[in-house]
C-alpha cells in the first residue's frame, strides 16, 4: 500500500495545488468559493482554506480538514464539489498536485 493511501486512511487533510491559466483567476476564485461555501456547511468539514502563492498569481493551494477519510469520501460526492471540478478543469494549466498532511504534534 502506498504511503499516501495509509495517511489518507488515518488522516483526512488533503492539500491540493492548482495552477490556473493566465486570465482565469477570477473564474477560479468563483469556483473555489462555491466549493468553500458548500464544504463549510458540511458537519464533517473542520477547515477549508484557499491560499494564493505570493510568487505566482496563478497558483493556489486548497487546504481542507475533514473528520475522517470516510468524511472526505462523502464530501467528494457533493454537488458543490463537482460544480467546482466542472468549472476548474477547463482552466487549469497543469495537472493538480495532491498530497495528504497531518498534524504531528501541537506546539
């Protein structure tokens, strides 16, 4: 089993990097907003951040925290998730990069 699969089963903190085509920043933020607003209403979601790169206006990181891996799977079945994917897919300039992270300790 891949380490990503092991982490995903234990922790549900996806970290997604998306690069959008030049001229599509507003459209991407509209799509992210749809997913953000829907996701934050889900009781299984604990956090949803859209972060922009200070070096690249067309690069975004989406950081989410879900109660469990199963909760993340449920989220991926929602209409707002799929609406965001539908809007983002045509305007990305590179494949999405996805990693899973977890809190090692509280400082």
